[in-house]
C-alpha cells in the first residue's frame, strides 16, 4: 500500500515525467494493488479537471501511451487532487484526514511518499509542516523526495541538510538524480563487476584517460531564469557528471546494500583533487553560446534568450579536468564536459586505454592505429562499444580499428523503462542505492566550489565565445589537447 503526494502536482515535471512514469509502473504491475496518487498545488481545480490534465501529459509523454485507452479508467480511480498551499498549515490537515481515511479503508498503515516538485526554497517549510502534522514521524514508511538543485553551493547544501534532518532522518530523504535511473548508467556496475576481463585493467596501469560528456543541441529554452542562477557547472557537473564519474571510478562494493554502494561513491568524491584558486584557470574552461546553426535551425545567442540578462556572464558550457588521487587512478586525468547549443546531443563515457607496443608490425601496417577504447553510450544511443585493432582482409599486414557493439535495442524486445520509473519504484520500495546521501552532496559541492568562486570573482571578458552548432570554445579543445588527447565525438564508430 502506497500513498504518493506530489507537491507541485500541476507543474511541468509532474505532467511530463512523474505521472507518465507512475502510469508505466502501474501497467507493469510494479505498483501495489492499493495505491493513491494526489497532485498538490494551491491552484483551484477539481479532481476531474486534474485527471484530464495528467491524462494529456501521459498521452504525450508516456512510453506506452497506446495503453491509455484500455487502462486509463482503472488507473484514474487512484488519482486525486488536493488544493494545498505548501506554506500554510490548513492543507496539511486535509492530507492528514486523507491518510487516515485511506489507512482505515485499507486496514493497515501505508508507505507515504512526499515528492517535492517545487522551488527548492520551499523544502524546509514543507518538511517542517509535514513533521508538525505527524506526517513524517515514521522513518520506515514516510519518505521525502527532493529534486535538484540541492543547495546553491557547499554552505547552502550544508544548511539545507541540517534543516531537513531536524524533521526527517537521513534514511527518509531521497535526493533524486534522474541520470542514475538510466539503464545504461546502471549497467556500468554490471559491466565492471560482473566481468572478469575488465577489472584487472581498470586502473592507472592500463587506462590512459577517461572522458565524460553530456552535450545538448538545444539552448536553455524556457529555463533562462533558472539558468541565470545556476549555469552549466551547477546544473550538470556538480550532480550528474560527478555521479557518472563515481560509477566509473568506484571500488567494488562488498554487496549492493544502499549504504555500501554509496560509501564507495563517497570515497571517490573525497579522493578527487581540490584545486587551489590559482590552479582553476589551467584545469577548468567555461563558455557561452553565440548565434549559429543547429540541425538546420538558426539559434539565437544565450543573451537573447527569454529571462536572460543581455550582458550575462553565466556559462552555458563547462569543461573540467579532474584527478582521483588514490592508488587505482593515480595520474589518470578525467575530462568532463557539458554544454548547450552544441553540435550533437550525446551523453557518453569514453575509457581510453594506453597504446599497445607496435614493434612487431611494419610501419605501413600501423597508419590507422588507434588505442583501444571502451565507449558507454548513455543517450540517445544505448550501447557499449569496444574498439580494438584487427587485420584488414588481404595479403598484406594492414591494421584497422573495429568496434564490437552491444546494443540495448537489439538485445531485448522490451522498451527501456524511463529513469523516473526506476527511481520512483526504488523510493516506494525504500531502496536508496541510486540516491545521493548528505555527505555525497557536500563532497560534490566541495569539488566545484573553488571553481565557482574563481569564476564568480572574475567575470568573463570573451563571452559569447562559441558558436551554436559547434563543439564549444577553443579553450576546451586546448584543455585536452595539452595532454595529447582529443574529445571523443560522434560518430563514434572507430573515430
């Protein structure tokens, strides 16, 4: 039995992601027989009007919307709407009555999820009022789900953690990062720890460097107001990108217990080198997009976007070179980049191995020699590619790089679950493995705080510094080229 209250239930996230994900979980039989979903907001709306609203969202965004006609009537019986002003106690009294009525009807206590799809500054107030009204007093059954951003910097993240833990135990707080719900991200752990051939070479002796890229072709769209207060470093690097790095760099857990896995990730974050202020310039690059062409469409500059300061110094691109200072990764650079209005939409991880000796081959055989590389494509492609050298057919010894590819679409007839489906199911089941713990959040902020401080104290003089439709600023190419490397870009077949 589960009760799900969605604060901000009429918002974009609820309509595009949360309700479609819950509908898919219902279709797959992953919701209990007795469940209740209530959208909460201060808007005046009837439950019937709310159901019409989310039906439209499910029809447009659910991966199995073809099942809507057959299953909507049954699913909609479990969906309700409550007019609740998150800052006023009256609405929480209505929630208490609803919980009592449902648990009385079901004759058993229910697991209760509070999903905060609202402005982050409302979280402490909501947590306090939930606790004050007896809606947060069971650490085993009452769960608070918090959307990013979790804080604005290290100090605010610490303060927010302290505030929330006044009302909720740490095991009740689920800090969500939808990247970690993606099938290809979760498969990193299976790839690493379920295959004996990778672990012996997954270290500084054989790995030359690692790249993590998350690039988008779109600009900030209607998120200009948010982006002005965030920027690429806060929006992507502090959470998504560092979490991907942890998945690649962590040591093998002794079990898949939630805290054991999160301990290993925390160890990685603590081992990442903190840069002194004077080192930031040589290890971090920022950029902002100018006008240009993306996929045949003319793109305006960031400074022309809605709700953006026409003289803004906010970065829409960030690239950082990091080091994990432990035995396994001693001296191995991790290159991270993310940006808006770039040439391709792709999220991938490239593990590039050191060159094999070529002494045994004639010089002409190695003209197309490429280092071995493992590419984990997370989005939009869903595959894993291992590049190795092979002989070209013919009488002469000529080598060429070839890819061995595992493609998710070719190996299952099932559509891949959306990230929010996985994560919502984990919250319902109380599995915190894929969620950020307080110490992880703070450790991640500690890594990028020096970079944010330097960038904040020294406004950029060259913005905008890359054209929409390009691969970012020239300094980002120089960042990796100084080490004799280059960014792995699509197409990824042997490139």
